[in-house]
C-alpha cells in the first residue's frame, strides 16, 4: 500500500514533487482513475475539463479515467496504477463514494497496491474519521456516519496554519492521532511506515 497525502496535491511545488517522486512509474506512463469532488455533475463529466486538468499534471490521454458516480459499474473493472481524489467538501465527497457503492472498492484497490493520491478531502477520507471536520466543511443534514475508510490510523487537519492550532491541540489532548498538514507538506504512507515531508 502506498498513499501520498497532502493538503494541496499538485497545486503547490513541494507536494507536487513528492507525488511525482512516489508514483509507481513516471507520471506519463501511469494509468490514473481520477475521482472528482462533489461539484462533478454528469454535464461537466462529459466535457474535457477533468481530462485537460490531468494532462496538465503530466498524465497522458488514453491513460486517464474520470469516475462518474452515476455509472460506478463502469469503473469496477478498470485497472489503473494510481487513484487520485482531490480536494472539495470532505463529507460530500465521501457521501458520493458511498452512494455509488465505490468506497469499499476504493479501499480494496489501495490495500491491493494501487498508489493513492489524496489532496485535502482526498487525504481526510482515508483516515479513521471525518467528524472533526464539521468546523471546516459544511456537513449535510443527512450525513451521520463519520467513519472514514480507515486506511490511515489517525486523522488529518489539512490546510494547517495558526488559525487551526487550537483545534489541533484539543484533538491531541483528547487522545487523537492527528496529523497537521500545511499546504506545503505531504505524508507518504507505505507498508514500511509513515513519513512526513
């Protein structure tokens, strides 16, 4: 298992470098399944927006698959080297995965060795819980199961800065295994351990 987790994924220099250095092969050779955030609609999935965005990051046309939550069955058989979930509203991103029945498949693939890139919401959803994020993301009224995928034994506070320090300390004092991630930091999780860059 390899997970590359950050607040800013490809949007800041240091996390971008960490991602590119930890992919299983050069970015241009990787087949990637991109799971867009809650703002993805059937209409914008049909245009080239997400494909263009991933090509700008170095992935090649023909090796990019963009997940459509309205057709999850089309993606269970797609074999890729990388799965990439970017930022957005953590609760709505997790809800879309659950509603599509793809949350278990995502966890299975990561455990089986598919490299995972998680940026902000994408980092939060692989931890133990997302309950602490109600102060940062709007939580839908019908969202009551705060368990995350449980692939990382802890929780994250992404976009960490002085304004989030008191919350971080309170979570630590409450016994949580919490990791603060500034926009320039990345956590690399492998079977050999956890490394913060």
